[in-house]
C-alpha cells in the first residue's frame, strides 16, 4: 500500500496542473498562481514521501516528469499564451505575424520536456542542477503573467521583454550551467549561503512587489548561480 502513496501525490500534482491550465484559458491569472503552487507542493511531497518510505521506483520517476510537463510546462505556457494574445500594441515590423506570436509561449513546455528528459537520464543532479529547473521556470512565468497582466496589452516594450524571457529561460533550462538546489541540508549558514541569500531576496521582493516579486526572486536565483559559477 505504501508504495502507492508517492504516486498519489504525483497524480495530484498532475490534477492541479490541469486545473491551472483551465484557469489560464479563463484568463484567471491568480487561479493559475494558486494551482501551480499547489502542484509544486504535491511535487515536493511525492519525492519526500518516496524517500521517507523507501519506495522510490522507475515508474514514479517517469510519472513525476510527465506530471511536471503539464504543471510546470503547459500550464504556465498557456498563461503566457493568453498574455501575448491580449497585446494590442504591436510594432509595425511585427504586425503581419502578430496572430502567430502568442504561439511562441509553447516553446516553454517543449524545452521543459527536454529538460526533464535529460534530468531523468542524469544521476548526478542531486545537490545541484544543470540548467534552470522546470519548477523555477514555472514560478517565474506564473508570477510574471499575474504581475503584468493589466499593463502588458498596452505596453509594446513588454512584448519584446516577454519574448526575450521565453527564449533566454527556455535555453537556460537545457543549458549545462550549474544551478544550486533549493534544499537546505542543515540548519547552519556554512554550506547554505546561496540558499539563505535567495530566501532573503525572495522575501524582500515579495514584500516590495507582491506576487510579481516571485519572478524577481527567480531572476535573483539565476544571477546568484551564475556568480557562484564564476567564483
């Protein structure tokens, strides 16, 4: 019986991602935020339960990635699709292709799937990651869409910014850049400097900008990782 508990959490992750998808197409960006965060919680608990109960399995690993493609790939990408579709200000050079621009959002699940497939084949990514983790990418997009939903349609500069983020973050997911894990292994500062610094930035950004601060926190995560690599 206990071997089914982690998979049950994984299925709830997938179920939450499907609801987030519905919220996206209903243009309910706050609903997308809530349900993707719920999916992220289930994603955490399925791995935690598997390790606690000692019932990790190849099936659970594959189910986890399949659920993550929906919850952290397709669902946030659909929110980005709706955001891009609502833009009413297009530069003259993009007017002719404007009906097709929103579909660029679905590069997010394409690269998320590539990222997850590579992760499943790489046994070394335990204490750190190669490339931007898909949940971090998803958190960026749901908070970004929520934060700019009202000003984006009338701000042409945000169109370029959004498309730029799609390309850069998608490529980061399949990059070989080392990025630290969010896990704090022990309650001490030494060895957890990057994680503690990220928590500080995340709290500060959320205090300043609300939900949009999560997106700023993910950018801080990327910058801290890049600086750590250079050092």
